[in-house]
C-alpha cells in the first residue's frame, strides 16, 4: 500500500486520464481558464463484494493514509452498497467506494463474478498499484454483453477492473466558475455530453451538494475474442454548501449518486 497520498492519487489520475480523453481535455481547459491547480473533490472506485476484493479491501488503502469512514449509502435497485472516506486535510480528495451485492444477482452473474476474482491473491490486493491495476482476468465479448444485460455496473467492472471510475473537480475551489450550471454550459459549448439522467444538475443547495458529470468516453477495449468500443470513465463536478455549523458538507446524496452511476451506461 502507498504511504504517500500524492503518489497514490497521481498514479490513479494517470491511469484514469489515459482511458478518459475527455477528462484530460476538460482538465486542460479548466486549468488554462483558472491559471491554477484544479482541486479534486473526490474519486470513486467500484468492486464486487467478494473476497478478497470487497469494499473494505479497497478502503484499507485509504485508512492506511489516515482517511476515516464517512457515510454509507444503499442503492437497492442497482444492488449496490457504498461508503465514503474522508481525510482531515481539506485538500485530500474524498473517496466513494461501492460494491455490487452479488448474492442479490442471478446465479449466472454470481458464477461469472466469482470466476473473475478467483485468481486474485491477498498480496495483489495489498500491493501499491492494486487500485489502478485494471482487470485481473480474461473477459470475452459475449460475457461482457451477458453482464450488461443484468447490471451496467457489473459489465463496467468486468471490462475495466480496478481503477478510478471518475475524478471530480471541486467547484468550490474554482475562481472563474461559481455554479454547476456554469460548468455544464462550458462542457456543452466545448462539445462534451452532460449526463442528463434525473436532470443535468443533481442535488440542490438544500441537500448541501450539487453535482454534474460528463457521459463516459467510449473507447476501444480488447476482449479475449475481439475488440469492442465501450464506455470507460467520466469526469464529475461537485459544489458543496455549508452546514448550519459553518463547515462544508462532506457527504454524498444517494438519490444523486444513483444517477451519477449511470454516466457509464452503455446504451447498446
Ligand atoms: C459512483 C457514483 C456516485 C457520486 O459522486 O455521487 C458518485 C460511481 O459511478 O462509481 O460518485
Ligand atoms: Ni462522484
């Protein structure tokens, strides 16, 4: 496990931007407009709730860096459970980790998922690079399609494995953009697709969090039998509001998160 937080996030970022060309472009555009570093609000990771790769295994990498557990979230329709982790340093990105509750899925999906994670050993999941190590298994295009029919989440995870699913710009730290609507306008002006599920702006000042995201890029992926162009990762934008005690809200909003997950929907 990394002992240097910056090294972990730098590796996660490099791995993510390599498969998310639009995030690399938007980051460059925002950086040029701002003339200063872009601060991340959070990243997100996905996994199966199977040993040895469950949520807690991923979280251990952050607990070792001084993070502590924040809220927990349930997504009944998507059969997901999630928790967020946060750090005392306000510039440390929060981390949103979800896991697929495989026992609620079909026997076929359960069989595929357990086969995928079968070869993953304990030393692999504690290695420095685990959180950006990608896929640890072979996958053919028909198995990808089979997963997709039952769970967009399972299909994404099957295709991409362990890596940041998205990075999220902290709108609070921007000086030239005040609202999520401003960001959405920039994205649309520059030709990027904004996730409109549940509305382009998710959440509200009352919920203390407003968010938006791009739709994931579509990039070619090599499966064991053929190449397919499928959704990779997306970029998110978050604006946090102050709680009555004057500090910024640091949690997530389940109803908004439910729609953010759909930024990787394949639509095929
Ligand atoms: C996580 C979706 C939830 C948020 O900010 O609410 C989320 C995911 O797509 O893996 O990131
Ligand atoms: Ni997010």
